[in-house]
C-alpha cells in the first residue's frame, strides 16, 4: 500500500507541476526566418596570371565567420546580356565552370577554408594563350549560407538570383571585397 501511495503522489506531483508558457518568438529554424541575418554574399575581383600561378586567394573579412557546416556557393559573372528593353543584366554561372576552346578546355574552380577562399584555373590547357577576357577582372560572388538555413531551403543552388531571392537579399546586401 505504501508503494501505491508513493507512486500516486509522484504522478499527482508531475501533473500539477507545469510552468507558465514562455514568450512567443522567432526561432529562425523554420524556413528562412532570419536567414538574411546570417547569410552573406561577397564579391571578389580576381586576375589570373603566371605571377600568381593562375590562382587568387582572398581572406574572408574578420566580421564574417564561416563554419564547417555552412554551404559555400560560388558564381562567376559569365557575361552581360542586353534585354529587349535595353537594360543590361549580368549572367552568373555556378562553379566549377568549364570553358571549351579550340585547343582544349579549362575550368574555373574554387576551394575554401574557414578563413579564406581560393579561385583558380584548372586543366591541361596553356593558360598563357588565353586572352585577357578569360583571366583579367573575373568577378566572383560567394554565397555563405548557414547550414540550418540551407537544409530547409527548397531551390536550385545553381542560380545566384534564386539564392539571393530565397534569402531575401538584393544587390545592396553584396559586400565587395575589392
């Protein structure tokens, strides 16, 4: 009988011990709530030549923290197009991006750590024969997306405009690293 009384007291005590509801707030885990606070778009201008072995390394600014779990997407400004209304727009392609030439092909590629990002040309191509259009003033945009936001976003990461739209970012949010 003592065991039954003890169990009954514990059950009644557990039922009666509920606390007040907490404050309502935004947890930032669902969908993209808060994604723009943490997601960043950086823009880099790279020049490839024999002096830098056809690679450029840029440090991330101190204010930007990149974690191992973050998604880092890189896009290259491929060309500029003119729309029917005369407006000029940039065309962006996700890296790695292969360029096919008459004498072979090469790839624009990247890798990164927590502190820097490296853009480089790769392939068995004679890079010295490339015109300045392929090696000078190459514009790259880097999207750093926290993993907690990236896993819940349902869109094509190969499209820079889609990434920016889904993160509620526009061109004024891009940080130029020049």
